[in-house]
C-alpha cells in the first residue's frame, strides 16, 4: 500500500525527474537556470510528452529509472545542501570524509527508494503560479500539478542560486505544508543520534547492496 508519505516523496521525485526527462529532450537547447520560475516551468512542460514516450521502457526496471535520475536529475539538485540539512546539527561535527560519504549514500538511497514509485503518478499538466524570493539567492516556486485522476496538487519548490555558477538548483519540495527536507532531518537526525554518523552511512550502503542483489 502506498502511504501518504510515500506519495509525497514520490511526487517530489517525479518533479525532479521531470527535469531529467526535459533535459534529455532539450539536447539541442539550453535549459534555463538563470531564472528559477522559468526553469521549473520549461522543464515541467516537457514531462508529459517524455514520460509518455519512455514510460514502458522505464517501467521495465527500477534500475533504469535510477540510472536515468543519476545521469540527468542530479545536475539540477543541490546534493550537498540537501545532505547537510538532513544531517542537521551533526553536519558541524562530522569530518569532511563523513560528509562526503553521507552525501553520496543519502542521495543514492533517496533515488533508489522512490524511483520505483514515481511512474505510478501520471501528471497531465503543471504550471508555475508564483515565484517569490524571501532573500537574495533564494526562491520559492509555487506550482499547480494536475494528475490524470483529476486531482490538482499545490506544490512549492525551493531553490537557491549557486554563487559560483549563478545557476539555480533545487533543494526542497513542499506539499500540504510538509517539507521533504524537514522529514528527512527528522529521520536521519534521529538515526545519527542513536547510531552515529558512520553506522548510518553503513546502513544506507547496506540497503543499496541488498537492493542490488535482489534486482539481479
């Protein structure tokens, strides 16, 4: 049974995969990353066509979706920022090695955990309704996403502008006032409290190893 929490996270991953699918379709064009609203809108507009074209192929194996996400989604995601937020206060005391290893394990596990669910939700349209910048270099993009069953979901993406490249990157997703990153912090922060950083990294790696073995 798909829980409401799985649904939220799956929709979040689908929103991110929209970027990947759109990027694949726009190989001869530049993807707008100097404007957060345009970035989300342009990429979302291409989701329906690309998913329709590739749905059968992607449904053949979760590994295809996962590799697709790794190759195409992650360039548009602020991985370090997400991992840092998920670790919470533990990020400050973690060594550089632990930070790198946790980020890799966290992102890899996140993609694997939800890649098999995103195709279950069929988006028929998406539109950016409003873009606000609470402070320079930070943006909140409100969007309405309509599903094939008639539901209209109000989603909010959070993005920040990389100081070096000037490009906007996504780092959070909110649905019904529930922040994905806050949920992650509650989960992983508690795990680190109980087990320590190294043990949590190992547990995430073990989950991936188990998933790899079961898919073979």
